[in-house]
C-alpha cells in the first residue's frame, strides 16, 4: 500500500472540503495534475492546468486555508487567466507576466471574498491592500475600482507595479515569477 505524501494528504482534505463549498468545480480540481516542487514559493497553476505545490508552504496553512488556496488556483483555470494573457499580451517580458499575476489575483480574491473570505491565508493580494513593493493602495490607482476584469486591472496596474527581479537561469518556476504571496500563474513562453 502506497503512503500519501504530505502534499497529497493536504490536497485530499482540501478537495473534500471544496466538494462541499463548490461541487460544480469538482471536475476541474479532480483533473488537475499535481506537481510537488519547491520551485514555486506557494501554489501555482499553468496553462496546461497543472497544479504546482510547495510542501513547506502548504504545511504552514490550516486545512481550510489549503482548501481556499486550491479554490483560488482552480479559479485561475476556470477564468482562463493563462490563455487570456497569451491573447492580451502575445509578446511579454517578466514585468508584464508579474503584473498579470497581480491583476488575476485581484479578480480571484474578490470573487472568493464574499463566501470564503474567512478562509483567506495571510499575505494574499487584496483589493483593499497595497501594490506589492509600493505604498500605493490599489483603490487609489486612477480608474481602478472593484469588480473589473483581469484585462482592465492589468492595463491600469502596468505603470504602477515595480520592476521585478529576473528569474535565475531558464527556470520558469523560479519564485521571482510569483504574482503575489499566494499564487503564481505559470505563463511559459512558447
């Protein structure tokens, strides 16, 4: 009998919780291929619906917080954030990918806030928070309001998000690619 890894055990508990919260997304999180890695700082998804999980990060969360983070990642898949990025920004650099991650996290956070806000882990990108690496509040950016699309947030935030460090080597999963303290949408180059 094979023993479940820590990540597999935590994800199994999270999936059971999500079946109660959002049964209509069961097919999405059940079909995601899980990759255990320390190359992402938290959890992430990519354009191929793969779920990247950092065990050390997951061990810092309560079971309800793991469920929230998994739902957060599922929402990136459901909302086609990776595919929409490829369409909206066909040629991108690190700064554009980082800004898109921040914008996508704003969308997801607002969608989950009403029903699952009490389950949010610390460090999440929040619409009532500040832009990472600045003292600028999101809601103080001219034109930025609650309920916008990822494309709208991206357009407004691009000039306000600071430059991010380049990833080491050719590793597309380097933490320097992270869009927030919570998740990373892994957008690889073709």
